[in-house]
């Protein structure tokens, strides 16, 4: 269509103006022949579609210099999109100039043809074709609107468009010249052009486009566009998602019945991922989080033609999961609109009731399951069926997909989507098991490297060090207050204010009606004035009327950062000044202004400065400048006070440590007040220790070091910080070495130890130390041991540096075996003749599945697998235990003791045993799970609920869980689990003995839960009093104990550990309570716990000398020896309590 070539008439032609303006050298590269230029767009579209068709069955891609994998088909799709759109613009505008507008499109066609033919050579130019096409198409709409306009703004826009066209022609002509050279000449003549002139030519296009956009904004072309229906429709399609959809996927058939299909999918993964998404999505407040979908980083990740990861990082509570649900919904909408396949996603959680949500193998299995069905409930793709059928033929289809299996299957499934774009989202990666999530991170990189289709990975997490290290080179969206402020405002407006209004019984209307009456003492003005004047927060809150007090009472906890300062603004400027001078404190010992500064309330601070309200600039206040708004706040202060603003050394170092804007704040201070700021060693340490992003810290460090004049001696503390830095330690060390040279480095042994123990970059740090200090380094056994446990490469460096004289100690071998199988393998290979495999080494290897496999493969006949080795494996790692049970079955037997050990100590091993072995659920297993490991108990109910054993002893163990499981404070949910599976047996097993145990433990809720199932005639009326006595004894509540001692209750009641109320009071140092109990004839001061300890031993251990005196006076014996072989005298000596030692020796 000829009209597609331009939207300007020849008399008002901006393309012609651009062509006339380029230099003769560049113009010589442009072909102005009229033949065939009318059909340029049609020819370009034909070239594009033919190239796409050739790639239908090929996963053609290339890598950028930065490492991202670019899918060629997707780039071609973008070119086709823009060509079609510019044809529509041309059809509407009905204007063309075949000799000039067609020049750019001919250049694009030429570049595309050449690049597709030799992608290895021209991949640098290939991606730019889509961007150039987009620029031309967007500008065509603006050009059509400005045509015929006569004004200064229209002329400015026309000139900007001409400059844009000149930049496009410049790039295209240079690219054409480069491509037209033969290979040898191009290398000789244009080798520099590609990396220099050509790249700079393309880099000039985007800024020119920005100028056009700004000029269009000035001319208000958006409003004019609204009146042009057709052009508006075309413009809207510019930003519409590109169709990345393969309809053939949704026409497949797997020939399976519904139940069989369900069986296959359940085998792949039973994780309720849809339920998790619905739950998270349901918590999103309507209208919040929409900024994410418009965020430039998100849009670039979503729309570019490269497979990539976008990492959403943020502190706990910053809304990461809710944002992920919004992104997943966005991908689901694209699927419903047939723009891309259905996304795969997973919400991780470290919830003991759902262990699969933190297990990398189950996470990947769930992703594989979702990829296996292009539509929920639809047919299963062939690769997944092949894996299932193979497992079934081997009679192993009951076992779960292993991580490696899932990884390979995912790649095969992605191959089915190679004509489309697949999105995979993983939320809360930090909730994944930190011992094994490294495997998951490696899989992510593998998928990006090997994916046959365009792959978009979206991951959210906190800033855990291993995740930061893995993702530091990928695009990142760090959540901050700037992102969430609008969401918070919406939440306040729609939820909190609504709640306060509902509960305040019309208070807001009452407030508004009195708002303007400053003289009325009962108005809000008056109340506020009275409330602040000379009183503290707690007092004036009580002075307010009930409804006003209720409303404001919630604010410090809910609305303080949002509302308190605005409410404070109702009092007069004079009163603000007065309050600030008086130092009235309202929250946490801070004045309103101090809070405003600390919490980044820019508007309040501006208001205070404008009204000359004094601000006490202490080091503490300046150091606490709101981190996310520190630079803005600092500019306000410096603009207001100029040279009078106090800039102390402490404040500068605090700015350097700012997490969000250290570079900006420090640069501002050094640039404006640098003459009064000393760059000291402490200052440099502040920079190195800054908690900002690695790039910003390194940028700041280089900037600060450039300001250093004179000698700086780096301290041990500085180098220790560098050596232990797991993300940027190597880069910081290189910068310091380059700046100061090795003469400024006091490389002490402890610094080398920290470097060797650095799990992320210890290898690079050790290599640098060896490179620069060489023979000066003392390579000790401790240093080698540290490296062996943490970094194989660092260990290898140290072995080479020390030479053959190094003696490998047993400790070194054990550390490597337990913590670093690769170091262990290095030792087995390099020092095979020198090392002796001791039984301790075998036990250490049992804690690491890779090490025990190596050991048995290399030294199988030499080592003995004892019951201790097997038990260590049982409490350490399921793969270690599984390997021993299968490969050393004559020595490694799966018995009840092993099952109990796993039940108590390692829920992962216990879960594995339930899946892989036919184990008997005995009463002892049930008691162990109930008393010591609620996670194991929940897995038991989930997987073997029909086999659980319910007895009185098991319920006693449930009662004891109150004291043995630190975070368990409610027994009722556990009892409910038992009731749900075996109600009759559970009720029959809840005996008076079980209730008495809860009472002796001081568990009031547990007692109530159990007692309701005991017949009334069997209930002890003293249970409640005993329970209260034990609680009061622990807490030292003398009044309650005195009252209870008047009742006929056993004062020597023992809990599950045999501890009495006297024992509890003595242990916690409640002297007066010990006096009361110890001198009562009903109390035995020499009663022993199940560990053989009397009430005297505990205060001797913890230094409660007055309690010891009371007990000795009451007849406490000092000769008891406990289960550990300790006496009251021995623990007092061991803990250094000299006065207690003297008291005890006086009694011996």
C-alpha cells in the first residue's frame, strides 16, 4: 500500500528535510531510486514472515554480550507488528513519499535480510530493527497530527521529528555501509565501527525520540488524538501486548480418561497451587499494586525478546506476595486473551503443615505439572506422559518426581511452547529450605540457558545473602516506600478510616463541626491544645473524651506514619514552637518534629522549616534521617540553614551507611562541605559496611577514595569486614589494593580465616591474598580447615600455596566431609596415601549425602558402618540414610530407634521414610512426634492417618509438648487432629493423669481442652489451683502463691521433668517466694528432678546467691550428683560464682 510510506505531503515533508540534512558521506550510502520503494513495506513484511516461517520448528536464539538469551522469532514478531501498524497509519493518513519515507524502511529490510542470513556476525544489529521500526511508527502518528499546524510549538515538534529521522538515517546508513563490505575489508576497515560509531549512532536515536515526546506533550497532541477515532485506535494498539501464542497446543489430545489424567497429574504434584494463588489474590485490596504493571523494569522484562529473570526484592511485609499475585493475574489475562500461554507459578512457604511449599524438588514438580497441561483440566503434553509411563513400567510411579527429573522434564515441556512465551513465577523464594534452595537457583539459570522458548522468570524474595549473590547480575525491582505510598494511602482511605469512623460513633462529623472553633476548649483544636500542653502521650490520651481517645489510641500502631503529623498540624505555629522548645515527647521519647524527620514526613518538615519551628540537630537525629528520603531531607536542611547546618563526622559516616541513598547523600555532603570532612579509616569502614546495593556501595567507595589525600592505614576491622562480605568482598578488596597497595594491609591470621570461611567469594579473596602477599602468608591448620569446610576453590589455592609439606589433620578431613563434599573429594584424590579414614570421619561424612557416597565408593571395604553412623544419617539428611540402607544393608538396618531419631530431629528424613519405606508407626514413634516435633506429627496425620496409635501415654506426650516445643502454646489444635482421625480412641485415652500433667505444667488452655473429655466424677477439683500455683511459681507471683497455700493442694507437684514449684522459683531467682515455700513443712527442699537435680543446683548455676542462702538455711543438701556428674559446688565453681562457692564450702 503506497500510502504506508509516509504520512506527510511532499510540500510538508519531514523525511525529505531529514534526508537533505544528513552529510554527503552518509547520503552516499542511501539509495534514492524510485523503483520498488512504493512496495517497501510489503516487501519488508514478506521478508519478516518468511523468516518467521522458517523458524517454526527451530528454537533459534543468540546471546547478548550481557548474557541474556534472545529468541529470534520474537524479534521478528515485533518487526511484523510495527510494519503492520505503520501500514494502518499510512492507510488512514493517505499520504506518501516513495523517495524519502521509504528509505528508512528499505534500510530496515536490508538489515533484517542480512542479519537473519548471518546471525552470529550481525546479532548486535538484529534487535535494533524492532526498536527502529517502533520509533518510526510512533512518530508517524504524531507527524500526521502536526501536519498543517502553524505555531511555535508545532514548528518545535517538526524540528524534533526531523532530528529523530536524521538519527535513524545516520544509523541505517552506517549499518548498510558496514554490511556491504566484504568480510576481510570489514574486519580491517569497520572492525572499530561496529563497537564504536555504529553503537553510538544507535544510542543517539532514543534521546531524539524523547525530545519528540516532550514536544508532543507541550503541543497537547494527546487531546487532539482523542478526536481522531481511527488514529486513537491505532495508537492504543502500540502498547497492546504482542501475541505470543501457539494455538496448536490447545488442540492436542492425550486419549486419557478423566480419572487417569487426574492420576498422572497428582503423581506429578499434589500441591494446591491454584488455592494458594486464590488465597493471596483475595488479600489484595482493590486498586493497589497496579503500579507494578506500569513499572519500566517490569515492562522491559515482560516485553523484550530475551529470556530473563526479574527479581522483586523487599523487606518482610512490603507486599511482595500480593504483587506477585497481581503479576500472575496479568499473565492469566494475557492467556485468556490468547496472547500467551497460561503462566506456571508457585507460592513458597516455610509452613510446617505444608512441607512441600519449601522443598525445591516439589516446587519444580508443581511447575512441571502446570506446564504439562496448556489448559487446566485439558490434555497432558506427551513429554510428561512419557516420564509417567516409564516410571509405571518400572513399578515406581508412586515415588515423587526428583529435582533432576523435573528439570529435564521442564526443558522438554518448554520445547512444546517454542512458538510462544512462557512465564514462570516463584513467590517468596526465601521461604524455600535454605539448605537446598541453592539447587533451585541453579535450575533457574539452567532453564534460562537451555529453554527452547522465550522464558520469563519472575521471582520474589527477601534479601537473603545466597539469593542476593545468585541474582545480583539480573534485573531487580527493589520495593521501597516510593512504590507503596499510593497503596498505603488507598488502604488508609478505604479500610482504616472506614473502621475508625464506624467505631467512633460519628466522631469525625463531630470533629469537623468544631474544627474551626479555636476558642472552644472542647473542640478538636481545644482538645489538642490541652492534650499537648505540658503532658506526655499517655496522660493526654487519657484526658481526651472516650471516642476521641479511642480513635487516636489506634494511630500510633496503625496510622502514626500517615496521620499523626497531619493531626498535629491543627495546633498553631506558636504552639508548635513552644512544644519543640519544651521538648514534649509523644512517642518513644521523641518530639513531633523528631518523629517527622525520622519517618521521612517531608511535607511536615517543609512546613516546620517554612514557619521557623526549631529542629534540634543532634548527631542521633541526623543519623536517623529517614533512609529512603535522606537526600531530599538533607537538601531541605542545607537550603534552609546553609553553612549553619551542622555537618559532623558522625553524621557523614551515618550518611555513608544509608541503605537507600548513601551515594547521593555522601556526594552532596562532600561536594558542598568537603573541606570540613575528613576521610578517615572509620569513614571508609562506614562506606564498606553500608547496607545498600552492591553497585551503589562500590560506586560510593570509589568516589570517597578519590577524595583521599595523604596516608590511610586500614585497620583489622576494615579488612575483617571485607573478608566476611559474601557479595562484594572480592571487588572491595581489589579496589582497596589498587588504591593503597599491599603496604597498607595488616593481613592478620583472623582475616585470612574469615576469607577462607566466606561461603560465596572466599575462593576469590584467598586467591587475591595469595597473589599479592604470597610467601608472607602463614598457612595454618585452622586456615586450611576453614577453607575445607566452606570453599573448595579457596581450599585448593591454599593446598597449592602450602605445597606437599602440608599435613592433613583429622579435623580438616572431618570438616570437609561434613560441610563441603567437593573439598572432601579433593582430599581423597590428592592425599589418598597420606590420609587415614577414622571413624569420626565416617560419622562426619554421614551428615553429607555426597560425602558418604564418595567415601563408600572409594574406601568401601575399609570403613565400618556402625549404628552411630546410621543414626547420624537419620538425623541429618534423607539421601544419606537412603544410600546407607540400600548400599550397606547388612550393617544399616531400619529399626524403631532410627525412625524415632528422624521423627524427633529431622522432619525431612522422617517424611522421606514415610514415602519410601514401609515403616511401622509404633507408640514410641507417636510419643516422640507428639512431644518433640509437631511437624513430624502433622506429616504422620497427613500420610498415615489411619495408622496412628492413640494411648494414654501418647496423650501425655501431647500434654508435655507444652514445655518441650518452644513455640507451641496451644494444645487444642493437636488434640483436634487426633479427634478428627480417631475420636473414640482419643477420648478414651484422655485420663485424669493427662489432665494432671497439664496442670503441673501450668498449661491452663491444655487443662481445659483435656478436662472436658473426662467424666465429671473423675475430675480433681484441685487441678485449677495446681495449675495456677505452677504458673505463679515460675513468674514469682508471691501473692497468688500465698493464697493458694491456704488450699489443700500438693505443694510438691512435679511436672514432666520432675520439677516442683520450689524448683521453678529457685531456678528463676524469686527469693521471697523460695523463702515462703522452703519453710513450709509440706515442701521437700531436697526433692530431685528426673535428672537428679535438687532445687539448690539451679540457683548455684545462675548466680542467685540469696536463693542459695535461703535453701541452705532450710536444710538443702549439697552432695547430690546429677545425671551429668555435676554437683551444686561444681557448677558454682564452673560459672565463677565465688560467693556461692564460699557458702557451699562452709556447709561441707
